[in-house]
């Protein structure tokens, strides 16, 4: 049984897609994230504020789309994005009211 | 269940449901309880039971500790699963629901009164290891139980039943008892004892355990006799079950001697009427069976067998058989030791006896040959001269006689040489010579014989760069013997003699192309009287002593001789002689003497020629056959001097007559003393030559008669005797003989003596001659000393014994024969003291060590008298001494044996025994070093030495000598120029022992004998120490087995460190008890005293603590209950105990200490805290007082240390110092992994020589490590992360730090799932997380194989690993065939 993960896609006013993700992303469910991303072309904003855990399987999915992603990441996830190098390829924001992104 | 419930309760559904509910926690036992027809018991159906009973049953059933309970008027019996498993046996399920009195009918007399007391007073009882005979296995069984009965109350608080919490201790009690017996058996400190003493000691120990061994009999096999009773316990003497002898081959014997003799163990039922009435030992009934076990001898038939009557109340299981087996092994090894010691003793005595016999033989044999030899060679030689023109056949016969006479003479001389070498009286004169020239000249003597044999003879003697010091006479014998040997065994080819320089020494090689020596015979080549059998040789004659003599002579030169030989190819002997004189006794070295041609060659060459065909002219060629030209006989008044011969042997008489007549004397001859007297009175001769032994009037009587008659008193008399005994000479000279000649004598010698005596008789006063001759003939050494201690006169025996002749007189103190002051200070002092006594006292006797001129040490007994020189009136000391070396060494052997025995009795381990023995040997010999080399099974020999050494560092010759020793039989000693050695048994393989005495201290036969005797004793001691070591290991293993739990809850580490002296069982213990609510009971205690009693008390206290904890009494009440227990057991008083209950989740520790040293809590910040609250007195000191408790919370990542005082107590040191050091060690170990922490702490605190007291140690680190195992499925990752997240929080990690660890762990787990288990999804993955003061350590292990990260090939796959490396300080990935292990740790910031 895969780990619980909810992905809520929204189309923002500017036409970009916003994926609000909640739960933990790991080997068991990263394919679901990949499938969702494949459905949308063009720039995508992923809000990871409610994500507690992100492992390399999840990162691999994000890396595949890095150039067109904009990520909203909580402080707890920011080190992993920096350490993995994803922050160099994608734009990373802090959630609103959480201070500037690292 | 429903079926049986239906039978029991009549099928009422409601009732069945109620029954189920009561017994719901009981599992299988609950089901069986539910099946009981409760309606038929006084308790009625369960749904009507009072709540109190239902609760009691439910608690009991849910407990995993063995319990039973009884309730109601009949005390109806209940029990739980654990009780059923441990105790009830066959009585289950029959016992359920029955009156307790019926269930335990057989022990009711024991337990009934206790139950009544509980019911009557409401007070609990306590019994420790109570012996109960249970009938649960079909027979009354010896069992031990530690139990407590506590009251059970009904809803109205009336006592209506009781609950028993019990643990069975049977295995522990029985195990400890057997262990004590085995240990006592091994406790005999004596190194060596007789078989009888060994058995008597063992029987005393066996008799002390009449429970496991109601009686025992030890039978030993005696040849031709059968089995003989050698020891018994538990049976009165003469009991019918213990016949003194079981005759061999008899049938219907009481004990199966034949089966035991073939190595079988047999269990014998004791039903035969012939056993009579057997004693019961410690039991109510006598034994019904006995086990007969052989006393196995290593590699041989059993020595005998042990009959061990069996405890009828215990099963004969593996443990019991093992115990009896070990007992028998012990007896057998004791008997083996005693027998082999006895054999050693006997062998040593035989060797000494042989040595004495040999010496006697050598000194006697030569003389027995002398008369016949003189009568063969003398006349033969004379005839050869006279019959120079006779026909060839006559000459051949004469030559044969002469040659064989010489041969016999050569043999006698060789034997005498040996005799002299052995007695240390070989007087060598080492002079510098051109060895090449001397050897070439000797070789040339053999050339004709070699040519005649049709062999090529190569002599290659190139000049050497420097002279070599040899004794010419000895060297001739060496070369001639080797050449003679080469010729004897060579039929075609070449004999080669080579002299050359090699490695700074002279080498002489004598090689042949002869028959060679079989490899098997090589080791014995130089052995005395050993002849190589089966070899083709030119002659079968030979005594087998030639090469042995050669070897002795070469050794005297400080050289070596070796032989290389190949059968059928030839033999080469290599003699190596050092240059210079450092290897020779300084005073035996002389300047180069005049060149003298070889004098001993003739017999060798003659003998060799005799082996060859056509030996007709050989004699002449060897330069033999001319009689000595005697000087003309003295004249008396113009007439030839008249000699009267008195001899009863016609041959001798005629020979003497002929000899003297030819020399120009006028000779008359008579056959006895009587005739001689008459002849003398008729016409007094100028000289009488008389045999000593004659019929009627013998030589001495003749002498006496002559001296008492004034007319003949001054007539010179020459006595002849075949007897070597010097007493005869003294007797003769005392009686007034002028000279004395021992047979065989050369014709020339006789003529010279006759002539001298005739002349001297005229020239000298009689008394002067008499005195000189008397002194010289004394067998005892004789000396005269002046007032300053200078020796001014000595006799021949003096020169013989000390090697210093009259040419060196006077000898002033310090005399040259004194032991060297530096090398042997004791000996030097002894001689100096003796000299002082000689000068100061009137007379006395002293025994002192001296050094012969050749360097050998000898012992002499000196007796001396002060007197006045009659001529000068000066004070002189006249003394005699006798060589007492042999007696001295015999005494020395005895005392050395005793000293070694005493020394070895003080050490126990194998290593210490060997070290002590080497040290003792070094002292005994004042050796440079003593070493022991075990070849063993390893590739490198193991060396133990008084001066530490490595095998590779030893000089090559020493290595060779030691390797050589390993090829010799056991306990036969060997020696070379610088020491001696022997091979003996070591438990790890044959061991060569080498005593290095140095170049100036030859290792003589006495030394070899002494070494053999001591080596025998040492071998015994080593075997014994080995056995002792093994017993110690066993004893410790047993103690560890009765100590502490085998499986510890997580987070704990323990250690038990025995005290230093071996075999000390202590009273310290530790324990952890998993309580039903998940908490953990912790106990560390220390009973007073040591030894078995302390261990027994410890065992009881430990059981008690366990039981009390399980009743959830808490630390304080547990201690209070133990107080009551301790008052009843004297040895338990003053025990100190720390009791605690720990909640591993929250880290809350509730504890109480009964006088125990405070626990130490070390926080991650390096702060330490002592658990000093909750203190009260040690157990049993003031029972009844309240025991306070204290509570503390373990900080996150702190470590708790509990210990016994042995860890911190030191002599002359405050306890607080030790505790502070323990604190420091604990803080320093803050990041040491838990499993290494106990060793870390003890290693830091252990004193140099080990702990004086035993130490128990218990450690806990909070939180305990997290250990998870999960199937390799992606879906498992989230739950694992959650568990780890919680644990990380408990371990006090900040959220961010926790996230790093969590991610790294997640990657490792994901990798394990993804890569590790491609082929086996669902296989198990293990995760372990451990926190220490500043670190977190994670281990993830799977059973698959990872892919190496190859970023270029697959950037995605490598990302997980690189993340782990970025998130953690340290990551190692170890792939192995069994699986991959990821180990990561990081510092907590």
C-alpha cells in the first residue's frame, strides 16, 4: 500500500498550474507525482508546504521537470532541495509569511 | 474447547460465556481450566464466582511467571501455563480443579503447614531453594523451589485462598553441587604424588557429594589379576558390593569389568542379591542403579573403571552422565600423572645405575685383558724378529697373532679413552699445528692400504691461513678412525681427504664413495656401541665405538662433527675446528712441541690391511715387527746382575726369563714365594721380580718375610700384578716393595724398571724411595701445603683429579683449580673458606667444588691434618682428597628435584609453570639462558626463554641443535660445546628445552642426567597446569551461566569480571527483569565473602529479587522483603543491593539502595550525577526499617552505570576517588557503542594486576536503541519513518537535525527496498538506530546486492547515496555476499 499522498491540481489566474501536495513523497508514491506532472505542460508551481518528507525518488521526479518548476517549500524541506542541487535548477519560494527562501 | 465445556457445564450458553470470560487470558491452560466441571467443586460454576476469585484467576493466568493458587474450603487447585510447563509434569491437566492436598499429596507434609499459616495469619511465607520430592515424572524427583505463598481474600476481605509464586531452581542447585565436586577434585595443589595419594585425595572429594554419588568404587586393572579395588566412598570396608578383586576372565562378576576394559560405559541395575544392603547416602532410599565408566588412558587401554551409584531421585540425563564422565576423566588423568611420574623416577634411577655400572665396567675391563695381551704381543713380536728368515707360513701365523694382539690393545685403549673422557681425566695438550700438514701426513699412512684396496685416494690439504690447536694424540685417533671407517665401507671409487677453511674455521672432510648409511640409521651414527646393521662392509669385525670416540675427541677440541650420507652413494664426515684458543681451557694450551711421527697408526693400518686380500707383506710396510733395543744390563762386580723371578704362571715365567736373559741378566725362576725364599737364602739376587698372586706364599708374604730378615731386608723387589686396584699397590709398597708394575707391560718398560731398580738400589736410601712410591700410589689425592697455603707437593692422583701436575709446583693461592670468582662466586667463596680452615684448624674435612684443568667442575672431599715437617720443623699441612663428584651430583639431583617441585607448586597456569621452571633451571646451572621451544602446529616454533627471544633471532647453530632435539626420543638429553637440551611433552606438542651454559662450561653427563630427571618432573607439572587452566575456564563458564540473564532488554550492557586469583567464585551479581507492564527491574548486588557459599547466597538472593519484582512490589518493598530473607541466612547479612525499576519509554527510574555504592548517571553534556538518594542499610542489619525510594529521570542520551565495589575500591585510596574515576571513564565513553562500553569502563579502571575483588557491572543508555525489521516493500517505508521519527524525538534531536537523519535513513531504506530486493521482494530489512552522548548511529542491513553509484551512467540512481553522504557525517556501504550494510553516523549539534 503506497504512502498517503494527495495532489490537488489548480489552474491559477495567470494560467499556470498549481499543484498542492500534502503528505510524504517516497519510493512508493513518487510515480503518482510523475504522472500528474506529465499531464501538464508549461510552467508548474508545486506547493510542498504540507509535505513532511521528500526522498530521492521524489527528487528524481522533480529533476525531470526542474526547468519548468517553481517550488514553494517549507523550511524543513529547503535543505534537501539545496543539498540535492534542485534549488539551482528550479525557483524555490518559502511559503507566504515564512521569510525568504534559502 | 466447546466440546469439553459442554460436558462440564451442561451446555448452558450463558454459563459457557461466563466461563470463557474468566479464563480468557489463559490460552491453552485457560481452555483446560474452562473444561473443568466446576459445578462439581465447592466453588460452583464460574459465573457465580465472587469478583475477587475471578480477578485472582485472571491475574494468575496472565502472568508469565509460574504460579498456582488454591481457593475455597477444599483449597481447589488452579495454575497457569508457566507453572504447568516448569513444575506440574504428568499431573496436568488432572490437577486442575482438584483439592490442593490431593494434587500435592507427596509433599503435603512440607507445604501443608505453610499454607495453613498463610490462611491462619494472612502473612506471606518465603522459602528459598526448598528441597521437595515431586512425583510428576513417574518417580519421586529431587527438585528445588524458591516460592512465596501469599494470602488471597474474598470480596469481604476474608482470607479464603492462597497464591504461590514459584521458580524452580533444581538445575541451578544440582549444577552448583556438581560443579563444587569437580572443582574440589581439581583443587589439589601438590605437583606430584603417588597413585595411592591421588586416589585417596579424589575419594575424599567424591565422598563429600553423597547426593550425586551415593557411593563410588574405583577399580584399577592389574596385569594377570583382573580389576583391583583401589578406592571407595560411601561404602563400609568389606561391603559385599565392593569385592577387593574382580578376577580376569571370570564370568558372573558383580561389576562389568570386561566391558569397562574395552572402553564402554554401562548402567548396572542394583538388583542382584549379592550387592547386599546398600547404604542410602544422603537419601531416604538406597540407589537402584550405578553407572560404570572406564578410566580412559590416552592412547591406551583404560586404567580401570569408576562405579558411580546414581541418585535415584534424578534422571540419568546428559548433564548427570557428563558429570560422572568428567569425574572419571579427572581420576584417570590423576592416575596417568602418578604412573608416569613413577616411571620417570624409575628411569632416572636406572640411568644412574647404568652410569655407575658402565664406569665400573670400563675401568675393570681393560685390566682383565692385560696379562693375556702382554703374553701375546710381546712374544709374537720377539719371534717375528728372531724368525725373520723362517718360512712364510710361520711368519703369517705370527703376524696374525701380533696383529690381533694389537687390535685388542687398540680396543682396550679406546675403552680407556672413553673412561678417561667420562671421568674428566683426559689430559689434553693443545698445541698449534699446521693442520693441513699433520692431517696429510696421517692420511699418507693409509695410502698403501687404500691403494691395495684398489681405490683412488685424493688428499687435498691446502695450507690454512692460521694454525689450529690440537692434541696430536687425539687428532691422530680422529683421522685414523675416519680413514679406517672409509676404507672399511668402500669397495670401489675414491676416498678423499680435504682440509680447507670455511666460515672462519678449519674443516677436515673425509669422504668416500662407499655403501653409505641408511637414513634411518643416521641419528644413531655416533652412538656408542651402535653398529649399522645390514651394511656391506669389508669386515664384520668392529665394536661400534670408533665414531663415538671420534665425536668425543672432536668435542674436546671445541669442534663439531657431522655426517652426510646417501645409501649406495657414499658418506662424508665433516670435522670443524675453530681457529684460536678461545674455545679451549687456557691452561691446556701449550706452545708448539717437537714434531713426533704418528705412534698410534700401526694398529689401524694393520687392521685395515687385514680386511684386504694379499696381506703378506703388510706388516713390514706398516713399520711393525722390530723389538725394542734394550740397553745393556747393568753389571754387578763385573758379572751380569742376577734377577730372581717368582711367578706361578709358566708362560709368564718363561717369557720373563727369556726377556731378561736376552737383555743380559742372569736369571733364575721359581713358581712361588716359598721357593723364592729358599732360593734367596741360598744365593741372594740383585733383584726379585715377583707376581703378587701366587699359591702358598704370595708376593706380599714373600715381601714381608724378606723385610723381616735382616739379611734380605734391603733386597729390591719388583711386584707384578694384573690388578688395577691401587690398594694392591699401596699394600705392596707398605709391605716394602721397591716398585710395582701393572700388566700388561711392554717388554721395554719391564727392562727399564728392572734396570732402574737394580741401579737405584745401590744409589738411594730405601726410605726415600718408599715414601715417594707410597704417596704416588695412593688412590686418594695427596698434597702438602706450607703455612701460606701454597701446595708444595702432590701425587699422581692429585694430577689425575685436578689436571695439575708436579711441573707447576708450587701452587700458590689463589690456586688455579678454584672456581672463577666472577662466574661462580659461591664456589669460589667455598674454596676460600676451606683454605682458611685448612690453615687455621688442626684437622678437618671439607667438601668443595673445584675446576679441573679441562674446565670440568668436580667436587672433592678434603681431609687435612696440621703437622710439623720432621726435617725442617716448619708447620705444614698434609691432606688427602677424594673425587666425590658422583655422590655430590646424586645429592644435587635430589635437591634440584625438590627445589623445582617447591617452585612449581606455587604457580598454577601453564605459562607461569614454564616460566618458573626455566628460571629455576637457569639458577641451577647458572646458565646464560634457558629456552623452551614448542614446534606445535603453527608454522613458526614458539619460543619461551629467560631472555626473551624470537625463533628467527636465534643463532643458526642453536636453531639447528633445537631442531635436532625434536628428532630425538622424549626425555633423552643431548649436548654440544655450549649447552645441553632435551625433548619433553608439552600440552601443545613436543617441547625442546635448551640450557645454554656457554663455551667455558661444558655440559657433561651429570648435567644431562640431571636435566633428564628435571625434564620428567617438568613434563608432569606442565600437564597438570594445563589441566588446571582448563578447569579454571570451565569454572568461570559455569559461574557466568548461573549469573545474569542471557538475553538483555534493549539499551543494557553488562559485564562480570572475576577476581584475579584463579577459581575464585564471587558473590557479585546483576540482573534485569522484564516486568509485565513493560517496565524493567534492575538489580546489582554484592554478597559478602567469596567462594561457593557466597555464590549460593547470591543465587538465592537473585531468585528472590526476581520473584519479588514480578509481584510488583517496587524497589523499596523488595529490599524490605529481602531483609527478612537475609535475617534467616547468615551469609546473606550485609549484602548490598541496588534495586530499580526503569520505564524505558520515559526514562523514569525509581530506585532504592541497601548500602550499595551509588549509581552514576552521565549526561550528554559531560555532567555526572550520583544516585545517592533512596539509601538505607545493607540487608539484614536492621530488618523492619522502612526502605526509602527515590526517583530520577534519565536525561536524554545519558548513560547509567551500576556496579559493585570491586570496580572502584582500591587499597589506600578513598572510595570517592574511585567513584570519580568511574565518572570520568563513563563520560569519556559517552560515544563508545553500547556493546563496547562495559569493556571500555573496566579496562579504564582495572588495576595493573587485575581486579582484587570480582566486579559486576550494568550499564543502560537512554533511550534504548531502536531495532526494526520490515519486509522490503515500498509501502513499508512510511511506517518505518514514523517509528524512527518518534525515536529521534525521544533521543532529543532538534526537528531539523532529526529531518536530516530521517532522510538519510529513508534513502538507505529505499535503496534496500529498490536495489537490494529486485529479485526477492518482501525479504527482510533491518534498521537499527543508536544514540550516544553526541552521536546518532544508523545501520540498515539487507540481504541483497547494491549497485555501485555510477552518476554518468545513471544520474538518478546515484542521487540517494549522494544525499546520504551530504546529510550524515560518515557513511559506509559494505556490500557482502550475504547482503549490504549501510552504516551512517552523525554528530548531534
